[in-house]
C-alpha cells in the first residue's frame, strides 16, 4: 500500500511539473499572438491533451495489472499457508 501511495504522489508531482510548463508557454504566447500562431498553439495543446490521455490510460492499466497481480499472489500465499 505504501508503494501505491508513493507512485500516486510521484505521478501527481510529475503532472504538476507538466502543467506548469504548459501554463508558462501559454503566458509567453499572450504577448504576441497572431491568428496563425494561435491556430498552431491550439493544435499543439490538443495534441498534448491526447498524449496526456494516452499516458494516463497506460499508467492506469499498468497500475491495475500490478494490483491484480498482487491480489493473486496474496491468494496463492494464503492457500499455500493453509496446507
């Protein structure tokens, strides 16, 4: 359980770093923003969002596989100890 909390905290901190870099990029663009530059920025943001969703899905799937693997190993241990 401790490892699970640590991994969640780690993902949270990485997410904060990623979010702050996006915010700073957006604030830099506000000074000079033509329509072409705005369109490029929107496209990049959409691509980043898709990439973030895929990473989240992959991490969620990986976490759920690890949790189910731990549960199976605990079941195997308990059945072994009863014999």
